[in-house]
């Protein structure tokens, strides 16, 4: 068999970037990391990324919104913000994400708790274990306490309504 048929055609950096962006949103830093492995000598990744941003194909704000949408139902604010920072999100985009996450962390913690445990802890050690689980998910201590209180209040209302 001829050697030319065994080789896969070389994809341009622009085509590769567009393929990545067609699958999901990427941050500028993340896309740059992916493209740098495939860059040939003389290719300017920074120029390509600037062009993609100017054509509104690459946006850190859209990436932040996408990550928030994917992660908010499972993780707390600190874990989501840390992930955004690891993808190179800074400045206004990070501040916007903090603002969007600010109000509902306790409600999200309660939902995660209900999905995982579904019943109040039997004793202090079980309560501590449940709280550690939520902390590992990135929820703040205030949000965890509020979620645990809300669950206790719900249980008390159920019991008083049954009387």
C-alpha cells in the first residue's frame, strides 16, 4: 500500500480552532493550550485568537456563562470560580460570574444535599459527613448551614402540618 494513503491530511490551525469551538465554548487560554500542540513554525496563535474574538466566535464571557450553566446545579461558588480562574477567566467576566452565583448558593446546596442524601442526619457524625460532602463540592459554610436549616424547617413544618 502506498505511504501517501496512510497519512492523515494536516488540518490548519484555523480549522482546528473552529472544530473545537463548534463542539462547545472555550476560553481563550484553553483554546490556546489546545492549539499550541498543533502549531507549525511561523503560525501565530495569538493572531488567530484575536481574529476569532473579533468575529465573536471566541468569548470568555460566553464561556463563563456556559460553565456556570453546566456546573451550578452540582457545585458551589468557590469550586465554580476556581474552575473559571483555571481557564484564564479574569476581570469583568469573573466579576459577572460572581454576581450571577451570589444569590442562590444556599438553594443549590439544598438541592445537591437532597439528591445525595434525601433525609436528615441521624446524629452529629452523619451531619458532619453530609456537611463535608457539600464543602468538597465547593459550597460555603454559610450556604451549607442555611441548606441544613432549611431542611430542618421543612421537616418541622411537615410534622406540624400532620398533627
